[in-house]
């Protein structure tokens, strides 16, 4: 997969939105989710940011569930 860095404020806001909403769903601190998406894996830069154009048009529930599915597929647990 291609790794993408955050390029603009929209992508940054979306990354924060994803992290905060996953944390809320799992009832954990957002820092734990951030570490899982960046240090334990590269999901933030090789999935969330590259798929921003598609993902940001979906519902909050879809986005959170989709990212949790990707984490599960890659063996990333929180």
C-alpha cells in the first residue's frame, strides 16, 4: 500500500475525527487509538489518509466500523 502523509487541514481534521470517534466507541483514551493507528500499525497513513476522499463522505458509524474492521484484519488490538 502507498503511504500518504496528511497534506491539508481537511485531512488532519478527518484523522482527528476518526481517532476521537473510535476512542469513544471503544471507551478508551484517544492517545491509545492514535498509537494503534500509527505506532502499532500504519493504518493512519496507508489507509485512512489515502482513502479520505471516499471515507469522509460516509456516516460516522460506517467510518468507525470500517477502520475497526481494518484494524481487526491487521491484528491490531486495543
